[in-house]
């Protein structure tokens, strides 16, 4: 029974793969953590979704931007202090 559950979980995990990285290739350009929010817009255009990031006390510390890429990839960029803090990609 355990083996069946484990196999099922592994199969479901392969459906949508997400991974974090410190760089992102966009055509012949590269976006890296630490670059400006304006560089993100220059390379990827306007995000399709923006989510504010707040502290537990409600103070705003940044935003999470999502981009739907041409190859069915969703790219999530976390912006803190006007700079790229993290890059995550999820392929569907």
C-alpha cells in the first residue's frame, strides 16, 4: 500500500514542475537576481498578475509578478526594494 501511495505521489509531482533559479534566459538576454524591476519589464514586458508582499504587521515590502511565457511556462519574479529577489519557473 505504501508503495502505491509513493508511486502516485511521484506521478502527480511530475505534472507541474516548479524550480527556483538565480538567472533566467530571455532570448539572448539574461535576467539575474539583484537586477532592477525596470530590467524585468524591459525583458518580459508587463506582468499578467501582480501580488503585493507584506510583513505580518501589514507593511508593504515588495511584489510578486507573474508572467505567462510563450512555451506554457509561468515565470514568477519576486521584487523587493525595486530589485529582483527571486526567480521561479513552473512548466505546465
